[in-house]
C-alpha cells in the first residue's frame, strides 16, 4: 500500500504498527487506511503486539480490502 506521504508499506507491517503514523516520516496515515487496519493498530497500542499480529489470519488481506 502506498500512502499519501509516498511511502510503501506491506500489510504484514501495517498490522504491527502501534500508531496510525508512517514509521518513516511520522505523517498521519489514518485516512489512507481501511477502518479494519486502523482498528488493529489501535488495538496494538493497548495490547501485546504479538497477540494482535497472530490474530490476523491468512485471509486477512482479502477480508480487509474487499469488505
């Protein structure tokens, strides 16, 4: 996924973020992301990162971008 700040991030990296900001330039990317990814990131900020990442199943990509 390419953000408005022109950085490319893979889904497996996005779902591990703890803030809705670009890890490269710190720009706010919340509006660039589907709501389901924003929810995962928000959960990461309050939960253990490993738990949130492991709960993201192999069909997660299709479920997020095709809903």
